[in-house]
C-alpha cells in the first residue's frame, strides 16, 4: 500500500494545499512554525479545532484510514509499549520480536543491547534507534507493506548513525515519509546507488500567515 496524496480538508494555515507523494522516500522539510507538526498530527488524526479532517488517498485514489499507517515521533517521550502491544495483538512471539529487534539495533548502532533497559540505560539517540528497530522488526516479521511516517527522524543522532540509518531507509521497499528541519536535510548524504527522495519544502508567508507546499526538484 502506498499513499498517493494527502491534504487537510480545512486549516487556516494551509489553503487548498495537497502533497502528491512519490512511491518510496519522501522528505517534508520546513523550519519551525511552518506547519510540519500540524501536518504530522493531522495524519495521526490528532486533530485540533481548526482542522476539519484529513484526506489521505491511495494509489487507486481510495481513502486510507490512519490506523493503517505506522508512526514514529522522535519529539515525543520514548515509549515502546505501543509497538510491543501491536506485536502482541498480531501474535508475534516475544522471543522472535526480541531477536529481530536486537539484530536490527546492532545493524543501526553498531552496538548490542545486551539486556539493557532501552528507556533507562541508553541515550536519546540510542532510544530512537531502538524504536526504529521495533518498527522495522514488526514490519519484517508480519511482511507489512504499509507507509511509515516519521517526525524528526534524525534529531538526536550523530552524523555517523544518521548515515547508517538513511542507508537502511533507502533500501526499504515500503513508502517512507519524513518530516524534518532544513539543517537535518543538510546532514544527510544520500547513497548514490539507492533510491532518491522526493523533497517538499514548506514555505511560510508571515504576512498572510499561510504555508505553501512546494515540490523541490
């Protein structure tokens, strides 16, 4: 499943702005205050009183429900329980999940978990990589071909781990949508032989207090 496009039905900051996504890696880039958080929250249906709804369409233009998508928010407090509950609900044995998480985490970080409590004994960047490891493990075990939407994908990561993560992301066959700051985009060197991202820039007008979404080629 892929998201073809999405738009807010109504929000005073966005006027008839629709994002037509690429099939694979999509970067939505904007400074603070341009509306990244609004769009991300709308996709999760964390909708405030100014948003009347969000329209998410698949490749065949059929509507997609937000419960069909997976989300990671690096700005929120680390919490693995939603992913553990998701795995339990889908009958993934704990031993199988833990083994896959440990392998993926080592691929991403270069270190072993070794029974550490991710929420107490690891740094913010390491905790984010554990979250990625849970999501990638669940998707792999269940064979899920569903979009992954990430807010602040590299915020707490150093340059080395950022490059490892993006090499991993560019090899993924699933559609990925990343909400990020311009200086985060500048930290990324995309692997030449892997898929290229589709870039969108959130351009805010202080006078009209509106934001345009511009595809950056």
